[in-house]
C-alpha cells in the first residue's frame, strides 16, 4: 500500500510518501526530521485520534457536557465510539475528568468529561 | 450607581482575560477584577470542545474547556475577583472608569488604575461578504453553529456546505460529520487553505470531505430553507468562471470567512486602531495609545492558536500591573514597526524603548505563501535579527525576536524574502 501523509507535528507540513503494509514499511520519503519520520510511521501503521464530542445530561440548565477520550482512539473505531457515546446520559453532578464510559467499544479508552455540571 | 475600585480591571473573561488576570495578580498582588458579560468564564473556548489547545503552552493536547479551566482555576486560587453577567457599555479611559450593567447590582462603575481590553472577536457574517441569492433559513456562521451544536444540543442541518477554509469551518465539518450530517464541500476563494494544515488533515481528509480551492458560492437557492448552492471556480481576479458552475443540493450553509476584533468600546474611547488588524495599536507592553489601557488576545489581532493568546496576555497582565504600581519602564523614545516585503501587519505596532535593553518579539502574518525564505528585522541597514523558514503561510502566525538595545533609529522593518535574495 502507498500513502501520502501530511506531517502535522510542526507547521512546515512535509508531505511524506510511505509504502508498505502495517508496521512493515518498505520506503518513506519526504520527511524533514526524525519526529516527522516517527509520526508518519505511526500514522501509516496505526492512525489514532483524540475523540471529542458531547454527552447529554439530565440537567435543564446544562443540556450537554463536553467529553473526550482519555487516550487516542484507533481512527477506524471513531464512528463506533460515537454510536456508543450517543446512548449515554450523564446524571448531574458531573466533575471535570469524571469517567462517563469505561473502555468504550473495547478500545481500552475511557470517555471522560472535560466540563462540569452542577 | 454601584461603585467598585480595583488596581487592574479586565474586560472579558476568555483565555486572554484569564491569562492576563493571573499574570497581573502574580506581578502585583493588588485587586484584580475580571468583568464578563456571560454567566460563566472561558469565552469562546467553552464551545471549542475539540482538542488542539495548549500544545506549546502546556506541552499537551487539551480541549478548549480544559485549557480555559486551567487558567480559571489558577485565577481563582490567586484571588482574582469576577463580576459575571456584566456587560461593559462604556469606558472613560481618562478617569479610569468602566461602566457595566450587572444582573444583580444594575449599573456599576468600576474605577481602576489600569484597564485591560480582552473582548475577543466576532465572526464575519454574510452581510460582510455579500453572497447573491435569496435569504432563506439555514445559513449560519460556523461559530454560531458550533455554539448551538456543542452547548445547546441543537443540530443545525443534515446536508452541509461550508464556505471558507478557516479553522472553525473545518472543525465544524468534522463535528457535523460525527453527529451524522453529511458535509458535501468546503469551498475556499483563495488558492491556499485559510486555516491550519493540521485541521485539514484531521477534519477534512479523515472523513473524505472535498475541499475546493479557488472556488466560490455564486448563488444560494431556496425560499424558506436553503435548498442548494451554485458554486464555481474563480479566475486570477477572483471572478467566477461561468462554465465551471456546479450545483449541490444542501439544507445548511456554514460561513467560515474570518473574524473581526470586537472593538466598539475601543473605538468609542478614541484609542488608536490599526486599519489592518482592526484592533487597537499596541507597544511591546500591550499598551494602547491611552497609557492606562492595555489590550490582549483576539481583540488586538486574530490569533489561530490560543497558546499565543496566553503568551501575549501574560505580558498585558504583567505590564498593566506594573503601570498600576507605577513601575512600568519609562519611555525614552517610541519606535515604529513597519511591515516590509510579504508582511501583512506587525503586532506590536510600536516599541517603547527605555534605558534598559529588553527582548521584544514581533508577531506577524505573511501576505502570501512562500518557501525557503529568510525573515529579517532591520533598523535601516542594520540587521537586528534574522531567521530561515522552510515554509510560510498566511494561516500561521510568525514571530521574530531581538533586543531593544540594538535599535538606534526611529523604526524597525520586518521583511520576508527569498533566501539568497536579501540585500
Ligand atoms: C470557533 C473558534 C474555534 C477555535 N479553535 C481553536 C483551536 O482549535 N486551537 C486553538 O489554539 N485556538 C482556537 N481558536 C482560537 C482561540 O480560541 C482564540 O484565539 C481565543 O479564544 C481568544 O481568546 P480571547 O480571550 O481573546 O477571546 P474570547 O474567547 O472570545 O473571549 C472574550 C470574552 O470577552 C467577553 N466580552 C466581550 N465583550 C464584552 C463586554 N462588552 N463586556 C463584558 N464582556 C465582554 C466575551 O463574552 C468573552 O467571554 C478558535 C477560535 C474560535 C472563535
Ligand atoms: S517532518 Fe519534521 S519538519 Fe517536516 S513537518 Fe514533520 S515535524 Fe516538521
């Protein structure tokens, strides 16, 4: 598989061409530094993202609470996680970093609040 | 009228106001008061639930509410006072008085030794950019849609077209997709991205959302609700090319066409405003043309990274506190900063030179993208500082730092030139 990855580590934004299969990388060209090389490897083999969204609450004044994944989630699992999070209703009070969903979609990642509801 | 006095009064409780408050309190220990019209502090960051904040300042990736929360907690611990639900209506900068309406006390006058403006900015709207066609429902600015979706639990539409490739638009493209909407196109007039590359990768490419550079919306269709848009490629004079016109059916249009500093109060107070940034002109202390008034954050110039807002606001807080204590370095002469080749504007616009040499950083944006360039700050023929950059982009803020002790003339020019072509 061939893929062009735009490095987002620094504002230069090198276009890095990667060829290989999973962790087995045959060639990599176009990176400007070591950090970019590591980024491109990870982004090619196991792309992950921090997932942020909102969860409904039972509070009338604050109908939504912002949440995030406490660790990055595999990119291909993002929509599954969203479906799971949509089912969640947070009961007030909620504090910052309270865990709202444990091990979402068997990813080993928790969904935690980034705001608070009284 | 209810009366209050303090050492430093700060208008606006967003990240700029909060960072300034923390710094002012640390510098002086005097009475620091933040005046905020909203019922809670945090400013625009309360609706920016996405990650990407704090990478430079805290060296970790935080969401907007977390970033604002860190400064809010610190401010509270230090004993900064807050006046919420208080809309500032007027400022008499000579008397050092700020007038606001507070939900509890009614009209309230706050007298302070120094004032910091931290009112942020608002979004450009359709009226500011003039799109032809009908005026149906379903046209939102990206930021107001963000507020509705992220704070009020109101989904704004199902089939979405976004005009403008600013960061807020791209972030909303991802947000709407995650919430089940289909984002059909992001349309950008210029031939380059307006926002950060990181946002294109993580918000558009991840979800295969098409980006049309050098395109614009030619007409909005729909009577009561948006039904679709016509859009076309533009020529080098930014005129739509008729033959390239396409139609997309959609029910929602989000505008992400830029921000304007919120400067009603500044204008009324007759403080000098830059015609390019639309914010007050400041020196390196973030001091405006009125010596007891300081300014920081998006009210001065539109920042894309909140980390830069904090850095600049910490200066405003520190120096406003020094002004209140009468310890701000005495100005010997004022030096004007001039935008040279491929520089759109410089912030600060001037430097207050005192007998003591100090480091100053000038922030700026380039006019057009370029590669392999050298950034040079010079005083006449004398180079004060220079650095190489592989790539520069109007979407990302640049910076150059030098010592005021080296300045002998009355102005400093910053230019961005191709490497090897500098004179
Ligand atoms: C929608 C959006 C998305 C963004 N995404 C990112 C991102 O991903 N990463 C990043 O690093 N940066 C991002 N930014 C930029 C960053 O959020 C801003 O640079 C930062 O919020 C600016 O802070 P501020 O305090 O100057 O303004 P604001 O946060 O706007 O705060 C201004 C405050 O002043 C108050 N106020 C205004 N007028 C008055 C008045 N007359 N009386 C009393 N109070 C008043 C307002 O209510 C508000 O609370 C984003 C900005 C926006 C608008
Ligand atoms: S590869 Fe290195 S130089 Fe290039 S964008 Fe990534 S971090 Fe920056």
